[in-house]
């Protein structure tokens, strides 16, 4: 019998650890961003059944001006899955196309 892997519900995830990793990941992706901080990590109500979803804010200085933007983080689910096969790349492409089309409310991908 194989060992079962424990499902880690969102309430037990280390949001401080995620904040640190997000900060390091975002820094090189926001051109000219200085003093980048990631704040307000929250789980949206009623979301995250097919993958875990976390909302957050990022603040930084760009060309001497303060900037702030909201983001959505989608995490690959653990051993418990609603869908057997995951294709984040295809999902991302679909979201990009829906955003470009402009007729469906979707965040900019």
C-alpha cells in the first residue's frame, strides 16, 4: 500500500513564505521596480476548487513614482485534484485571449 500524501488546505499554507517567494519572483519581472513589497495575501471566497488561488497587492517605486497593483496567484493543486490533468499553459493562453477580446471580465494575464 502506498503512503498517502496529506492535502494541505489553504488555511495551513505558509503565506509569509509565499510572500517572500513572490517578492523575489516579481522583482525582475516589473521593469525598474524599486522597493517592491508584496502585501495583503488573501484567499477569495468560493475559489480554488481546481487550483489554489491567492490574491495579493504589490507596491513599488517606478521612475520616482509610487505604484500599486493587484495580482492573482494560481497554484498547482497538491495530491487532491478536481481535474486529473492540468495544463496551466493552455489556461493562461485562454485567459490572455479572453482579456484581449475584451468582452469577458477576466484579469489581465
